[in-house]
């Protein structure tokens, strides 16, 4: 099974400052079809998860452009350019390159 | 508007059974993989099962194989999860999500399953 490791576990950020979350995979997430099925989800307190980024760097519909994804192979990053109050929550990376689908352990973004 | 509404959760004793349902609307259900994901209280997300558009392929996390069965009724725009032999560790909020082969695009609000004597 593919294991995804996220760092940091917690990220206290000042409003308006950037935040960055890393996701590292135990094996390459490049699918045999050439695509990389690495996505990022946000879970606000008391809410279901919400897709932010798919295919490493594509923002899903309605996602603000302060969110961006990058990376390749086994190393991926989610960046928030300027953290807003509504960004508080837990962020998960997820791979769908192969079954079983797996999630990272989550990174909690909170305001300092 | 895409909507996924789960139902069927509740309190069940260890060894018991439950059937979860997910009613989909706002999109062509029959053209999407569908997935169940769970979240134990205070914990992270865990993929449970996925099913192909026509039901011809199903995948499960090892911990539920032989106990849980995912199914769908495309005529009713509905996804199901039959859960048998429930254990304490199955206690979680269960979400249905659209997708499964690429990304999980849309999620329901979840339904809580509590396994306890």
C-alpha cells in the first residue's frame, strides 16, 4: 500500500502570511496512463472534506487562487499564499493512483 | 447542484449489521465511480470502498473485506454500503463521495455509525 506522510502535523500561521504543507509518498504516484492522481482536500471544523486541488496542481471549481499545488513523483506541496480566517481546518493529501486509496495523516492549519 | 445525502447510520451492537445509503442528485450518477470514506472520532480519513460506474468492479480496504459490500442502483441514483459483522473499530462518520479513480470531487455530509454494546 502507498503511505502518504504529511508535514508538519500542525501549522500555526499569522493571518495574511503564507503556509506550506508537504506530502511525501512511499512510491511514485505516476499512473501507467501518465497522470499523477495526487489531490488535496480541506476539512473545516465540523464539515465534510472538500476537494481543493487535483492532478497535483489543478484547482477545483470555486477554489480561491491563493491555494496552489506542486510537486512530482513522490514529493508534493500545498501552498496557501495568504492565509485567511476561513482557511482554518485540517488539510489532507490523497492518492488515487492505485487501490487502496490512501490519505495523508492530515495537517492542522490554525491562526496564531 | 451536486448533492450527496447519506442515511442509515445509528447505534448497533458488535456483530450487528447496518446498511448505509447515499442518494445522489445534480449529476449523471451512472457515469461516475463512487466511494465510501470513513472518519473515526477525532481521527483522519480512511478510504473504505469504491465501485465502478456499472458495478462491475469493487475495491475494499483490507479491514472490511468479507464484511462490507458496496453496491449501487443507477436507476435510483443511489449508492449503498452493507456492513455486517460490525466491530468497535468501525465506529466512524461514513461519507459517500463522487469519484474513486482520480479524485474525490464531492462529498456528502456523512452519517454516524456507532458500534457499541
